[in-house]
């Protein structure tokens, strides 16, 4: 199932928290060879995890992390504005209607549909918080994954070639894309919305309004 958890709530989900940060270390440090910091607990965390971001996490049946993404509004400090402005000709992206998505991570044993489920959750965030676009930095290996899921970004700028290419992309989420991604994830639109509503107390609010 999909979980929506702010950083300051992660301690309420210790198994999910530990497995997410360890899977990030496994993916970004061990498999991809990125220059990221891994602490003594085996967690991969950076300065943006300290800014109380919103995480979308696919929880496996045993309560561990299957995949996740991290979101911050671009009205706050973001990775793209702090470290990747050269990809956009030196410009920055700052808007309450645009959030940054980073640390797209999959457990190495996660089912293929988990990536699509995370994208579906991104659409729920857009609809629920009035966000128009996501911005994020991605490498060449992600191009095929985005295309397969049905959620390819508009590329704002790139550098490098072949497998070493990195780009800044801008995503939007149309109803047509939402239906396609939901089918790929094997999650109904109704269940996807229910998970989002439960995370933010909107199910209870709506039920009270209907009762009144």
C-alpha cells in the first residue's frame, strides 16, 4: 500500500523508516556508485531529509520499504536550485505550484508495479495540494522507466552523454496519464484516493460532512 509520511512522523514507523534509508544506501551508493553519505546505521540521508519533506512510500506486506520518493515545495531550498542550476542555464525554479521530487528509490526485490504506484501517488499529491508540476533531476537510466510507466517529463536541460547524461525535467499529471499509470500499478483510482485521504484525515472529514 501507499503511505504518505512527513519526516517528523517517520519515528512512528521504525521498520519502514529503517528499510527506506537502507534501501537508499543500497541503490544510490552500492548499485549506482553515487557520492552520497551513509551513516553507521547504514542509512543514506542528506540535508534535505532534515527539512521535513513529505515521503511517498510503498509499504510491502511485511511492513518494509518497497519504493519511495521525496517531495519539497520549491518555495523552500531544493536540490535542483542548490546544485543543478547549470542544467537550466543558471536559472532557478521557485513557485508554490511546483514541488521538487527527489530520491526515487526502489527496493531491489520490489515488484515492477511499485514504480508506477509511486507515480500514481505523485498525482494524488498534485490533486490534493494544488500542485501543477513536479521538477526533478534524473539520469539516463530513468528515461526508459518513465516511458514504460507512462509519465515522461518535459526536459528543461541536460549535460553529459549516453549513460552519464543527467537532466532536469518537469512533470505534469493529466487524467489520461493517471488512468494509464493506475492500470500499470494495478491500483484502482478509488483505492489510490482512499490511501491519500486516510493519510491526511480527509476520509473522516468527508464522512462528518456527509453525516451533518
